[in-house]
């Protein structure tokens, strides 16, 4: 009787330790993922957006080909 109670006690402690380790690993992974997402969203994305807008305004406009140029290219 005492042996079975001690066995259940040890199994319960091992289960609690295992669940704690698993939850801590999941928390660490989620923390890293949210940290990286926040960094990319609030630090990198605004710089990329400003660079994109500046390049769109500074890029030379594409001129349409005249009918003669188009015929010359297609021949």
C-alpha cells in the first residue's frame, strides 16, 4: 500500500516537472516569435515602406512607345 502511494507521488511529481518544462519551452518559443514579429512590424516595416515610397517618387517614369517604335521592335 505504501509503495503504491509513493509510486503515484513520484509519478505525479515527474508529470508536473515535465508539464512545467514543456510549458516553459512553449512560452520561450512564443516569446521569441512575438518579439521577432514586433521588431519586424515596428522597426523594419516603416523603414521599408518609406524606402519604397521614395523609390516610387524618384524612379523615372516609363514612357509609352510610339506606334513606329512598336513596329520596329516587333519586326
